[in-house]
């Protein structure tokens, strides 16, 4: 587990976008299980690709008019919540960062770490906005 003081700014970078923090498995189920509204679940991380591409790309993507509700878990700290969120990502192996779009309790789109690594924030945002256009 990472020092909470260290991860606080990384959490804030996502919550200031309006993300709901899911800190427990019950929080995850409450947000995702029966939600008819699409929910984008951002698995936050301390890694470089989260800082360089995923979080800035997410910020750009959330400027879109047509966007889902946003929720987040923090891999390495919110272990129970992260595990439960990944149970909704059926068919996708765990990765950090990871961004799944959940609709009616089912994962309808996914960006895995390999989809984020080496991409600029604008490229991540473009891919996320394509998800939004297809599913929101």
C-alpha cells in the first residue's frame, strides 16, 4: 500500500473532474451493479503512464458534452474496491491504469495499460471520446 499522502494529489487529479471515489467493494457495487447510466471506471495508479497519459487524457476526454458518469478506484490502496471493479471488467486482465466503461453492470469498452502506454494525452482522450460516442 502506498502512503496516502503520496497518492492524495493523484486521487485529487481525478476527483476534481467530478469522479466519485469508490473505496470499498460495496461502493463499487452501488455505483455499477444496476446503473442504467454508463459509468467510466478509472483505475488510478502511481505509474508513469497514469501520470503522463491516462490522467491528463481523462481530463481532456471529460470536456466532451456526451460523457458518462465518472468513478475511480486506486490500485495499490483501494485493494478491495479495485478487485471488485475488475470483476466488472470480465474478459480483461488486470492492469494499472485501466479504464472501463460499464453499462447495466456490463463492461462495454476498455482501455488497458497497453492502450495507454506511449500515447499522448490527446490520443488517450480521443480513444475515450470514441468510447463515449459509441456507448453514451
